[in-house]
């Protein structure tokens, strides 16, 4: 028997799980706050402390999902928008040297998509697109069981696709009209300040006047992804993404109005896994074990 550790580094927390490398069932779990205001090296020290708590004699590799861009194959951080001070840090090399184990590093939304493609809502599907709607909007693409990165590793930056070019919502800092400015959990709370929970944005009367607009905007996002990638399924995750569930039939119906004639609409689904981030990070290591 052997085990794999998967870590999901967020702007406010670290989630880590040790998995059985054959069944992929969790064996042990650790969670702690990252306190992102600290220097990044202190956050890395927290990662190592978490790994030490989970590591056993049969642990064979470590996978890490991070909320930003990674330079491959060396696993150096290019940028972590919500965790300052991480730029240029060789996280893969640093963790590998400290633990003596093979380490794989990937964008956290890609980890989410990999887990859903291999073990979750997209299992058995040829082309899976994952969209995480949380603090920001992230994405991942899995084709025939393998992550698609693009020529320079920047594929699936769904949040930075233009939704309403040059027409950002009121209060937006970037001012580009990107999907993230409209459909991230952060943006949606600004659009409907009365909502306390993500579910209130999509269900009930609290934000009811916003529902038709959100359905249209999510549809446009899915139409663009479909015309470009022709995915078999699009899986939504993150607190805001999961809260979309009651609107998926309406979005599917709306898709038919915008897709090319005779073009099949992709399946739409909500994440089937509660631990997709950590499981996807662990699954990254299959090529390194």
C-alpha cells in the first residue's frame, strides 16, 4: 500500500488530505488558515507543517493546487493574485527538497477539473471543462483524461474571458468587462448586497430580479466555451458555482438559442466531489509516482 498527499492552497486556508494511492479514498485530513497577509515563505512553512502532520512511511508523492499561474515543468509560481509575495518562488523544488518526495504543482481550478473528470461528474466523458466560481472565476480543461495547458500554460483562464467587453460593472477595478467581474462570488455579492449566502443569490426572492441576467451571462460563457472547445460536459464548482444548480435546466434551454444550428449543447453539472481540489492535486502525481 502507498499514499499520496494532496494540498489545496487558498487565499485564506490550506486544505490537505492523505489518500490511499489505489482506492483514492481519504485516510486523514488537515485544514488550517493561511493568513495570507504573512510573507509567502511563512505560508510555505505552514504547507510543510501540514505535510509533516499527514506524511507516513508509505507516502510516495505530494500534489499541490495553487490559486494562480505556474511555470512548467519546474513548478515555479508566476503569480498568485490573492497571495502577495509569491511571484517567482520555486515551490515545487522547495517542497521536494524539504520532504524528499516527488512533487507536482498545478493551478487549483485545473486540479478541481482533473478530479471531476477522473472521479466525479465528468467521469467517462471525453472533454471536461471545469469552472470554479468562488473568490474569482477559474477554469480547467481535461481532454481524454489529461489536463490541457495550451502553448504557454495559460489555457482555461475562464475568468478573464470577456463577457461584456469594455462594459465593466459599477465598482470594478480592472474595467475590462471580464467574466470574473460579473460571475465570481465576490462580484455577485456586490451585485446583490442583500444576499448573505451564495444560495440566496440564486434561489428565493432576495435577488430574484438578478436571476434572468445571471442565467443569460452564464449561458454566454458556456456558448463561447462550446464554440471554442466543444466540451462533452461543463462542471461548476465553488460556492457560487454549486449554487447555480436550480438554474441549470434554464441555462441548458437558453444555450439552444445561441449555439450554432445543429450543434449539440454540452451537459451541465454541479461538482460531485466534496474534496475535488485536494483529490485533483493528489491525482497530479500519477505521472510522478
